[in-house]
C-alpha cells in the first residue's frame, strides 16, 4: 500500500523566513501529487497540484513545490512567509490506478508576527 | 453558489445510537468521498463513490455505511459498531476518480 510521509509535525517560523515542508511518498509508478491547506476554522483548500510536465509547480499565495521523481519527494516551499500562512498543510498522493488519495499526517505551521 | 455543503456543523451521538452526516454538492461531480480527520493522523478514507448507486470501502470503513441514490448526495451513517467515532468528518467530490478533490467544511462528531 502506498504511504505518504510528512516528517515535520510542527514548524514555527518568524515572518519573512523561508519555508520548506517535506513530503515523501512510497509509490514508484505514475503519481499525481497535491498540497492542501487548512486555515483555522476553514475548509481544506487546494494549494497546488502536479499531474505531469514541469516538475516545479506554482500554486496560490506564493507557494511552489518541486516534484523530484528520483527522491520520491514533493516538497512545498515559500520564500517569505506571512502571519496569515499559519495553517495545517497536507501532502496527498494519487498513484497508479488508485482512485483514492493517500494523505500525509499533516504539518502545522505557526508564523510568529 | 456552487460548492459542497455538510450538515450539521456539530453532531452529538449517544451510546448505541446511529447518526447520519449529510453531504451535498451542486458541482455536478461524479465522484464523492468521505474522510475522517484525527489529530496527527491526517485524513483517512472511509468510503467513496464513483457513480450513483455504487460505492467502495476505503481504508477504515468498519462501523460506517453510505448510500448514493442521487448524484449530488452522499450521506454517511456512523453506526453503533463504530467504537471511536469522535472525529472531524470531511466530504469531498471530484469530476471523476482521478481528478482534483474539493472539500466541504466538515462535521465534528462528539460522543456524549
């Protein structure tokens, strides 16, 4: 069975710091990759996704992620975080013929003003 | 306004009681999903449905049941067999099985 690992459970940064959240998955074939964000009290929202093509994907609010097939990774980055980025971030993978997403355990990001 | 609605926002269950969580979408999506979210565990799939009158078990289906009589509706019943039902339940939908999923606001289930 496929699995998704998010190694950072809680990250605390000051405003303007750079962010990188790790995501690794176990499946070796074709994958569709997603990052979702859950702001306090709000819906789970799609931040960005990768299906094919350019492995550097840009999403909303200045976030980007890079798909590195050889490392089975899809890390999320942002050059300069804001207090409003405080949220929980989930990586998810749709692999092969699977019709279901597998989610990582989530990373809580706290940005200090 | 297009989207996914879930009701109620909070639901209380008594010992031995079955409760039903509602999920409705007006996005004309074929596929619908139910997830359970527990702290530190991410989201785990309970059931999903690709088309009307058909649904499949996910990773943690025991103690839950679903129906898909209409394209826009996918209610989840938490039965008395689910011994640890306290969680945040999220419904999602997608155009088809391998496309991006969009999520509703969730229902928080608490046990009295």
